[in-house]
C-alpha cells in the first residue's frame, strides 16, 4: 500500500510517496505559488497527478484549520477561507480517496508513531514556521477542541500593552518566520548560516528568539500540563541555537512543579506531517478494505 502525502506550509509544499511501513519512497519540495489560492490549488494538482497511478490514497496537511463542514481556513495562503479543499480534490481525482487534516493534528500523530514521543500520552507539539501552532495529545488522544482550533497558540497575548486589532502584538508575530524577516531583514536559514560561522549578532538574535519561544511554551505548559514538549517546523532546524534561550525562560517563568518539563527537538523534522497524514490515510484505506 502506498500513499501520496502532501504537506502544505505557508512557504513551501512537500509531496511524498510513502509505503505502509512509513518509508518515504520519493519526496519533492518547492515554494508555493504566492499569487493566490487558485494557483496553490493548481500547484498541488500538478504535483500529485503523476503519482496517482502508484498510490492507494492521498492525504493533504494544511497550515490552518478545518471546520466541521470540511472547509479549510489557511491564513497564510491568499484566498483560502472556507475552501472545500477535500471535496475539490475528491471530485478531481474520483474515485481516488482524499483526506485533509490540519498540521497540528498530522504532525503530533506522526511524531507519536514514528518519532520522539512514542510511549507518551500527554504531549504538546509546537510547530514554528511561517506561522505557529501546537498539536495536543491528552491521555493518548489527539485533542482538537470543539471547533478544531485547539493549539492556536499563535494568538497568545504576551504583551501587556497589546493594541486591539494590531496583529503585530500576538505571539506568532514575535517568533514565527515572518518575524525574523521583518525585524532582522533575513530569513531563518540565512540567520542559521550566519550563526554557524560565529556571527555574534546572529547568535544573540537566535538566543533571544528562543527566550521568546520559551514564554509561549511556559503558557502552554501551564494550561495543558504535558509530559513532553516537542519543537517542530522550520525554526526547529535552529534548535542548537535556540535551546538555551528556551530553557532559560522556562527556568524563570515556568510553574515551580514543571521545572523538569522535557523539551526536545522533533526527530522527524519536515517529515512529521507527511508521516502523520500517511498513517491517517492508511487507516482509512484499511477500514474500507
């Protein structure tokens, strides 16, 4: 059995063909088309079309939320509001089965089955890329909330001088990928390259980023009380530079009983969502057979 797994981020789209053992047979990554939502949809169709004949099902991971009616809201993709993505792709590739899940659900599922949190029942998986969100597992079950919006930590308020309606004040705007570009004029990869060469400003900037991320984690831990917190998404690639700042903030602000909370980097990296959605599709196909 093989699955086409599409992981759509706010910056890149990754398409993989994965077998029943979770082995990635092929994978392609490219920047998403930024002109508009229709172009992104066309791009997905173009990328998966050559793989249809070799697969038994398809799963799409989206960077946003999915309503109870199956409508996609992805704020970092122009025009993706109330988009019936699953229906569109099912109609396009009928009778091929298609499942769409949000990145919070898919990444924590992938990490729990194939990665760093096997055996844990209470987990927070923090995704930091173009945006930021958290997948939550409580007592062994993924928790999505009453409207599928649990883990929307990008909307944390971490500034007492918040200006209502000013999106630059929310947590996401301080730690996600766009914040680096806006404040420092470089993206995360460029900043890491500078840090690897010993650039003091880059090292200080990444440590400061870790401290800010730590504030959000401290808030999240106080509410959810996980056994372990996993850092994933593009920013996790800078783990060696942000870990110290994260732990420094947690030592300062975390609940006294939570001082020993485990915080680790994802062992699956960019593949967490791909492997998570693959498992979901495998289970669906298996039930149908």
